[in-house]
């Protein structure tokens, strides 16, 4: 609650609105130039125009479609955000503002704040049971937060719809700590004024607090997966791995670890430390199992994947694991084809095909990079920076996990919680006095640490 009192600060007009409004007018008429517009907003405008085709002259948000069922832990998040919203309702109302809580679909569940502003919000349907996702209402604090990581401020004409240009808002998504999918959004909105500078910090704090119970539950689920893996190992001699609902490896035995390119027999209970196998087909099959098991707890599936050192496909069987009726992951047996065939998911590229481009940002421009131009990606707070042949560039993606996924199969490897490295740009491997490894990159000459938990995967990948 340390940031609550700081919210009650005066608001002021945004002096930069004129240039943004001019860029918006050109963009909605078909011009692709967005000079003077923040990259996050420019990318959102492109989504609204090209992907979602939202009418920029929409005057009100549409009615939300009823959400399907969600796990019990999501209710814990809604309750926590509602509590935090209620504690600042008076301060926010004193600014003439609103505080909102939405679900993962952008549907407003509840709001608090100034009565006069609440009445004005009704004109735009900025009220419960109406949808504020980007696909429904264009660029806005709540909807754009569902598409991004960290606090997202949207001011005045940065909104995609002209009718919302008198609003300033900010939102932050609370995301599942295992699969990264949004669960809910906390939002702050103000009519014809700027939210205080402290608003983004308060939102970030509120989201962090809401994620604590999710992290505790995920760590407990990780321990339960390790226990299920240990029990299965006593019943079968087949290579075996345990993966979470996002397809990340929690533990694998020696033969399975070689195929998946992860350390052997090293439990990764904490969701932030789990192993990304970098095999799109394997991850897609694991996520398919998650979807199937949610509707049929007895489901078992099978498919074939191409492991890291192999040219020939390997058969796998996937068996979901439950705890107290809650799906926590799957056990994957190698060399078996038991259960229903798993279809190839649409949009999953073959493992050997690297991404065409990696999107970075330079000023107000988006830079399209060939992965070969990138030495490594580094996480710094809420941003990811790319060390490239063109120097340092900020990645459009704000999550190192997302970069890791995009570069899977393109010769990149997560070597540390802060670094994803292009193995083709490693010139030297240094060994410390205690056996710790560091990587020296070619040309750039930066030296990057290798965490102890990633050392075995690095040695295997580099053949050292």
C-alpha cells in the first residue's frame, strides 16, 4: 500500500497531444508514417487497423461476450485487484478519475471513482459488462495492457477511436506465471487530464502483489509434478520428462534431457527457472494436451517430434497430471505412441525454420532484424535490449521469454535469466576458478555469464 497516498496528485494537460493527433489523422487515412508517436502506440495502431480492423470512429465499446469458465486461482486475482482498487477509490475519485478491473477478455468487471466521471464514462460504455480489448475498442490502457507487459499508459489521441481522445488511462495485466497468458487488468482512467506520474508505479506494485499467490501455487504445482515424475520412473524404464502447462520442462531424466536439450535430473520447481526446450513441435503438443485435458481428464495423446541431436523423429506419449482436480502439467514418455494422435497445431513452424525478422525499435521507427544480426538479448527491468551489428536496439517484445520463444530453432539459447545468446556469435568460452562459465561474443567482445543451471545445456550446445 506504499504508493496509495502518492496517487492523490494534481493532473495537467499533455502538451504533446497536437503532434500525436496529426499523426493519428494521417494514419487512419492510410499513411504508415507515425513520427512523434511512441513505438508501443504505433504498433497498437497497426494492430487495430490491419489485424483487428476497428473503426476509428467507433463511439462506444461493445457489449462483452460472456467469458468461459476459469480456474479458481483467477478468482483470487480478481479479489486481490478489487481490494486494491477499493483502497484507492477515494483518492482516484478526488482526481476526477476511475479505477477498473477487467478480465482476460477485456470485459470490465467493476469500477470505482468520481460519480460525475462515472456518468460520463457511461456515454462511451466505460462501464461493467462492456469490452475494452484492443480488438473491440482499439488502443486503450486496459486493452493494450492485454497485448503488452508492464504498465501501459495511453494518453488522449493515442487512443485509436476518436471518441476516446478526451481520456487518459493506464493499465497493467496480471499474467499467469506459468504460461504468461493474461488473467486480469487493473486500470486507471481520467477525463481531460493526465494521470499522476505515480500511477504506473502503483499499478506495477498492485500487479506484483496479485501475482504472489499465483507464484506460490505454481511452485507447489512444480513440486507435485516432480513427485509424479518420480512415481512414474519406478513403473517404467522409458525416457521420461515432466512439463508444465506451457510446455516448459520441470524435470527430465538423462535420455529425455538429451532429446530436449535441457539439463538432466535437475528439478526446476520455480516457474521462472523452468527449461525451455526450444522445440516448437514439442511445446505445441504439450499445450494441445493442456487444452484437451481441460475438457477430458482421462485424455492421453501421442505424436512424433525431432529432438535436438537427432535427424529422425522420436515418438512421444503425453499423459496429463492433475492435483486436486486442477491440471498442473504432463508426463512425457519417449519411444511410445500411446493414446490419441496429436494434430500439428496451425501456425507452428517446422523446428529448423528460423523467424524471418526480429522487431526492434529505434526512436519512432521499427527496425526489422535478421536473427543473424543479433549477438544476444538482454533483459533490463521491463524492457529487452538487443546487442546487434547496428549497436544496441530496444526489442518490441517486452519479455525475454517471448524473445526466447521467437528465436527457438534459430541457434539461440537461454544462458542466464537475463540473457538469450546467438550461439553462432560466441567466440570464446571462459572457465572461472570454481568452474563457472562465461561467453565472449565475437566483434562486440562483451562477456556474458552462464548461470550454473544452464551450464550443462551450454556445454552440450557448443560441444565443450
